[in-house]
C-alpha cells in the first residue's frame, strides 16, 4: 500500500520559501514572502531549488521516485513542474477537508471543479462520495490529475475534461445540468485551450453569475479561492451576498501556511458560500 509524507513549511522571506516534503527540502519562489525576512538559523540545506531567473530546477538530491503528500484522507503525487510548482497547493488543506464533507440530502452529490489544476480538490470531493466533473484548460494538468486519481482509486467517479471553464459552464446551463458543489480556483490571467485570454478582474464575476445559476436548489455550496491582488476576498463575498440575497451563509478569510517558527505566510484567500 502506498504511503504519503507530511508537508511542512520551514521558513520564508526575501521572496522565497523553504518547505519539507517528508525529509525532502525545497527552496522555491514565494511572491507573498517578498516583504518578510527569513529566520536564518533555521534554514536547512536544500535538496531542490527553483531558480526564478533561469526558470529551472537545481537538484542537490534527485527527486524521490513516487513521492506523495498525505492530504488527510487521500494521497497526492508531487513532482517538480517547469513553473516552480509541485502539483498541489498546500494552503488548500483546510478546503479539502471542507469539500470532503457531504452536504445533507445530496446523494450522490454532483460536483464541478473549474480551473482544477492537478486535481486535489476533485479527489477530495470524490473521496467524500461525490460524482465530480474536473475542468482545466491545460492538457498536461488534466493528465496529471488522471494519474493522481488512479493512485487514489477515485478515477471512476471523476470525469476529466480539457476545456475553457467559462464556456463549459454556459454549455452546462443550456443542457440543464446542475451541481450541489462548485469549486473555482481561477488564475490572475491565462488562456483557454483555443487561446482565449482570461483576466480575473474582468472575467470572474460573469463566470460566478453563471455558476450561481448552475447550482442546484439548496443544499448547495460554492468555493472560490484566489491568489491575486486584483481581486480580494471582501469584494467576492460582498458580490455574492448582493447576488444571492437571503439564505446564504458566507465565510471568507486568508489562506495561510504556518511555518515551523509559528509565523504565518499569506497564500491568497478563500470564500465559501453555503445555502441550506
């Protein structure tokens, strides 16, 4: 049986963060840590470092084969990407626990994950018993998500699609499909499979408007996470409150990681909306 290792944030500062995947230590860029200073005496020797200028990984120790992170309910494989990522965002741990919990009277729950990246949120919902539609515009991301789902045994309950999130939602509305859970983790900017540009401050709210129509009657829920200064949690929460009116329960807060020295690194925001 496969086993996962824990994730740990060791230290951060000067635009970098030092993380441990089990015993394997990374040094990666972190724009959120630009104004902080690292605690020098706790910084360990690193096994892998991503050079943000050269856009390349530098390895002191080869990446461990089959390395997986224990996500408290499922395992996620991690590997270095050309963009300095590892295949999951650890600040989402709390959201994965929230998504695993089934809504009452929604059996089986239908869930939609937009901008789904390599699939941790999709797997969390599938582990919780949901039937999941996983949508991402990048084919390599979808392929990685399929491999991760196969390792977790959830691939038969997740439908994987390479598609533009906004266009897919419009088509789902026309088809009359509805979901009890919708998850969005949109980037600040990007491009769809056919090259259409995405800009968060311009395109988020029309998409959210369609997502509200795509939700089933209560109980249902919506999770929005963001990593850009162009849109903040208060704006998203206020917009949802204004659109949804009564009956909505809103929670919004920063997503943060705590270091070994009990310092907090901001990693974006979350907005959770629930209707019961």
